[in-house]
C-alpha cells in the first residue's frame, strides 16, 4: 500500500514523500466468545493426555524446568474436535483475507499441548515444514509469560536507528513484539517467524499456576471434491 507521509517544502514548490510497505509480517488474532466453557473441556482432555503420557516430549520446552509437551497429533483426537473445528473456521477468514486459491484450504497438520509451571519457559524457535503456525491459550494466570516475536530481518542486528527518547515507536519500527497470554485468545503467525515464551512468573498455587496452551501447524491442502 502506498501512502503519503509528508509534504516537504522546497524552493518554488513542495515535494511529496510517499511510503510503500512491501514485506510486512502478519499476525492474526481472535478472542473466542465462548472460550470459558470450551476451555474447561480442553483442559480436562489435556490432563487426560498428561495422565497417559506424563513424560511427554521435549522441543522448545524445558523438561528440566517442569515443562510438559504432548505428542503432535492432538488434532486427530475427537476430544479436541471442537477446538480444531474453530481453528479451521478462523483459517477460512485468513485464506479469504490473503486471497489464497479457492481450490485450497488451510488445514491443521500437527497440534500439541504445552504446560509450563511457574519458572518454566520456551526457547526461541521456528516451525519448519509449515506455512502458518498458531497458539491457543487454554489457561493463562497473571504473569504466566508472554510470547515474544523477534524481527526476522538480520540487518537490524547489524545496525539500528536511534529514536526520539521517551516516545513510543511506531509498530513498524519494533524489533520485538510481546503478546500477553489471555485464556481464549488465538494467534496465527508465519511459521518462519522466530518466537519464544518468557518464564512463567505466576504466583498461583498448584496447577492453577500453569500456562497451558494448544499449539498447531498449518498448511494448504487441495479441497476435496464434493
């Protein structure tokens, strides 16, 4: 999108300064209106999975800090159908907004849960082999740890500008973005975008202090013929 950002006076006239934003990094989000009842069901399903496989696997989570990571096929479990269907509904909106091919749809291809007790976090990582990735917050006590997205343009690690002090930067000039976890919130972001999770600093007791999420990967699939 081209926009005029300033009119610059010069001798005998004015020059128009215009700006084009060509390579934006898009993050979609929603807050489900009926999250509370659904989250109780999802949390029960996650706890059943933890009872079945208490060790879990280790990816971006830290087992040594108590972080638990389920297997990656929760989208195939009927206990998570309600959430999977809601994700697919939202992905229809993403496809339409971006002008994706009408003969293809965005589909969850892997899905898992992570539970971080107080003191636990997730290291910076990306999700290879996917087009989009997402996270859904099932339980997020105060202080549970924000997700942090990191500017993927390495040039900003080499040299960066100085801005007006004590003034909030424009969002397009940020090099890191933090999003507070809120139960019922869902994010969709490009799978190549580096992200991490801050330590859970919740003071809630027992399992009420855990940050519990469902995360997933997304790819385009050819729509089945009716």
